[in-house]
């Protein structure tokens, strides 16, 4: 077996992929001691992004930059709510939404965003200078807590396990593609690719705004990037985040254990190879419910299109036209079946074998929801250093005459 260049999503895992006949993925909980040792001191902080990176390494919580950013914005907005300045709050919310659509990479949008933030800070400073009450403090605290809690819950609920999708070094035909940086979609569905600057620690507004052009990457298609390293967030058709990667070459996106397998067939059918009853929905490829920009598309498609129950080992004929196949589970015995387990974009002459995929176990080293304060990473790192020092002493004793 020979290992190949591969990477998993930004998480506490290292990926080892071996190029055998069936492909083997080995995941290992990564050691964060090197990152903590390289964190340095506050002297190296020269920007807000450096400060967020330093606090992330210091706390051992990858979500710390997001929590601080959301908490800061909630503080500024909560101040307006506590003072009943709802018109100003609505104005700033609409302004930030417009800036998010156009993106903040441009000079004028970045200047307007900074000016709006300075204005919100001025509102906060004026309120504190005039004197605040206990009701003001309680209101602002509740708004901050609810905002951070809501963002964290949404992120946790909309993220795939980081071991489900990986990037492997692309080995496809590159004769007609002249690009050093790019991504090939080898999944069974179209995906949405959002790009961020490598120094962006929060990753709220992608390059090009919230609605960037050419963000959808069809199945088996190739997407070229500018000649520089960047962060990419990849989403599935039902707004589930598949992962975040640092793209610095030519890679292909693959699923490690896909729930469906596609193969050519003159008379395509859907085969339920799992041991449970499923609900099958066949949607038109060009229908608005198949858009990657539609939130909660899996629920809307389930209500819009008729469903068909498929028993284990049963088959259902598929149409000879491009379509979207969605597989649902959960209370299938009634009219239910609202939990989407698979979604694939089919071309004419392709059949689907559904086996249900796998459910990843949660290792002991996997991070929890986190907290607002700093974790006890210093004690853990000191204990690891002591163990390494003791091991080196034993090796020296064994080697010495």
C-alpha cells in the first residue's frame, strides 16, 4: 500500500489514505501540542485576525473566533435593543445584509462596513458614558448568550462529520486544464463551493459576497481558482457543511463512505440494499426545489414531490432523464420520512444502489460544544511535554553504555 496526499476538513483529525483497490481511509485524532507551542505571545499580534488566531490556539477551541465575533456584534446590537432604538437596529441589520450580498472585499464595501461598526461602537460608548442600569446589563447579556448559542447550535446541526468527505490529490486528465489550483467534484451530487481568504478566522462572508457567481460545482466537474492559497467551504444541496479545507493545489472531493453507489445500466433502477424501509422522492433536475441556494430544500422537496416507499431489497424504475433522487428515513410507515439520508444527481442511464452508509462513532478526543472561557489546554500540554521528556530520558539510558 502506498500513501497519497490527502486532507480532511479543519478538525481534530489527521487523514491517511492508502491507494488500494477499494481505497482505505485511516483517521487519527491529531495532536494540538505543536499548534499550542507555536502560538507565541501577544507581541506577534498585528491585526484582528492575528488576535483571533492567537486566542483560538490559546483556548484550544476552534470556534473561539466565531464566538468572540458573534458575541461582539450581539453586544453592539443588544445595546440598541436595551435602549429601544429599534429603527437604528433595523437600519444597521439591513446595511450589513446588503454589504454581505456584495461582499466586503471591495474598497467601498469594506470602508462602509468599518464605518458602520465604528458607529455602533459609538452608540455603545455613549450609552456607557451616560450611565447604564441593571436592566441594560441583563438585556445585553441575554442577547449575547442567545446569539452565540443560536449560531453554535446551527453550526453543529448543519455540519457533516469531518471524516465523511476528504480531499485527495487530483490525478485526472489535466491535458486540457491549465490551472495550478483547482477542485474536482467526484461526489454523487452537486456541491456549493464558497471561498475565503486564508487569514479569515470567522468565515462569515465569502469572497464575492453571500451570492457569489459560479459557486455551484456540478458532479464530475472541475473548478479552477486564482493562483493563490485560500480556504474553501463546501456545502451539499441541503445546506449541510461538508467541511472546510485549505486549498493549495489540485484536489478532488470524495465521500469516504457514500450512502449510494451509482453505475451505468440500460434500464436504471433504484435498489434498496439496506435493511430498513425508505421513502424515495424523484425530483426534476431543473425544478426550483433542486436549487443549492434553497434553505431546507430537503423538507420542501419532500412536501412538493410525491414519495414512494421502498422495502429492503426492492427495486423502483428510474426515468431516462436527468433527475434528483432523494432518500428519506424516519417514520416511513406513515406519510413521514422527512430525514434525508442521501441526495444524488443522476444522468440518463444511471442506476442507484442505496446501502445507508455508516454512522461515525464519536471518539473520546472529539471536541465538545465548548465554552466562553479558556480550556485547560495548558495542563494537558504540560503533561504531554513531561511524558515526552521522560520517554527521551529512558531512551538515553538504554543507549548509554
